[in-house]
């Protein structure tokens, strides 16, 4: 039986349409910021906590748009499946230095993200290809 990892993830873009990608310490794949919900947390609450822990980014729990649930192979755990509740939000951009378990943050155009090849996590690749995710045109959040 394949193990399932359940997470929340943020498809973060800036005004220029660049994507924020993160890389965890000890790994080489780039992905969306986010993580595992703690007991009793809603997906939105978990996302707000994770963005603060990983990026020092404070966001209103209602300031991001739900994109839905996505299922892919896990990026860094062989023989695991990832189930991710994904939310989109737009931020001003600028420097978001890595914190917590992150080793690197990177702003990338969709083309630059695609050029990462196998270094782009399966969920990130799926979101680039998903027309409903509107990676190139995530609306500004209120």
C-alpha cells in the first residue's frame, strides 16, 4: 500500500507573474511553500502558519483563493503519494529569505520553472500545466 502525505501548498505569484519556489534543506527539488496541517487545523489555518514559519510571510486566512485538491507522486519521499490542498495568492514580491526547514527560495517565471526539469517537484509541474490553476494570471488578493 502506498503511503499518503497530506499537505497544504501555496501557489504564490508576484505582480510580474513570477512564481515563488522553495527548496527544503537536504533536497534538490523546488516546490510550493506549505506543509502538513497540525491536529485541529483547517487547511487555511495550516497555510497561514506554514507561510509565516517558512517565509516570514503574514497573510490573512481569507486572502487566498482555493484552487482545489491535487494528487501527485511525492517529490522527496519514494513510494509516497502527495495529496495537496492548493491556494493561490499574489504578494508584492521582493526578498523572502528561507526560514525553518527551507534552504532556498527563488522567484521564477513559468518558463524558468519549467526549465528546472526533474528539479521541479511533481506538484509544481502539475500546477504549471493545469489551466484552472491560472499560473500565469493569478488575480490579486483583496
